């Protein structure tokens, strides 16, 4: 399993290409509350159905709140032959480092 620290991820983030994807494995409600801009929400509970889509990317960065779910998701995807990069300190650490997050706005 490849891991990346908060500091390393913040250095990589501005240089992501269309071959790279950030996958947020938290549940939908958590993602809607706050997430990294341009990340995709693929909850751990449904990750299996996203395998064909994920196979198209060169670098897959997994993120969750504190690193537990992303680490587990890495192990699940590894069984399908997909290699990922676990942002091991999670979204909480990125927020502490000052990363601006997005929210989903729903009409009233």
C-alpha cells in the first residue's frame, strides 16, 4: 500500500492531471457537508460498483475523515488489481493545514 502524508498531498494537489482522481470514501452526507473540490464521492459501502471507472485512472488518491476508511478501501481495491494512494492522515488533517473545502448546495 502506498501512503502519502498531508504535506505531500498538498504539494501534489495543484499538479493533478486528468489521469489522476481523488476518491472520497466517506458516506454521501459527510461528502455533501464538506469535501475537496473536484473529488469524487465513492462511499466505501459501494466501492465495488465503481471498479470499472477507477481502472481508467493512473493515480487514485483515497481520502476519508481520518484515514481508517481510506486504508481499508485500499485493501479492498487491491484485491481487484487496483493500486491506490492513501492520504493517510485524512480530511481532518488537510483542514487543519488550511485546505479550502467545498460543500454541496441544495435548493430549499
